[in-house]
C-alpha cells in the first residue's frame, strides 16, 4: 500500500434531532454519501489541543475537498463519528472525528 493511497471507506451522514410519530426525540435521516479517504494519525499536539477544547479526537482522515457536503457525522465500520473540525489543505480536507454513542438503529428513516 502506498502511503497516500485511499485506505478507508466512510459514509458522510446528515442527520437532525427530531421527534418520531409518537413524540420520542431522536435523530432523523437527511442524506448520506459514500466516499473513500486516507487515514491519518492524530498527532500528540492535535490530541492535547482537542482535550484543551473539551472534546476528544478519536480519528483523523483526509478526503478530496470537493467530496465534502457539509455533513456533521460519518459512519466508519458501523460506528458513528461526529465531525468536530475540518481543515482545508490544498485539494484535501482533513476531518477530525469524535466517536459518538449514536447507533444507526437510532436514526429514523435511515436505509443502508
């Protein structure tokens, strides 16, 4: 594998907080988009910076910037991550992700 080759598949996810038919609060599905990215190490500086700002970066990756649709969540290996921060670096966009407790089954209207 080449160092800068795409090596991670993710689904960008747009969801919103909403209520179901009987009034239970949950997440409503808006849209999803499958993309391929490049896994990146979280540096110690980025890790400590995130702790200082009271969130924890669990994963970092890069995607082609034109693929990003403004999504605030991503699904990787059946785990849902919140996109905490983005950073434009040339033709790539770095995404810094924090694991959430949201499950795919918690999202109303989501279809795989």
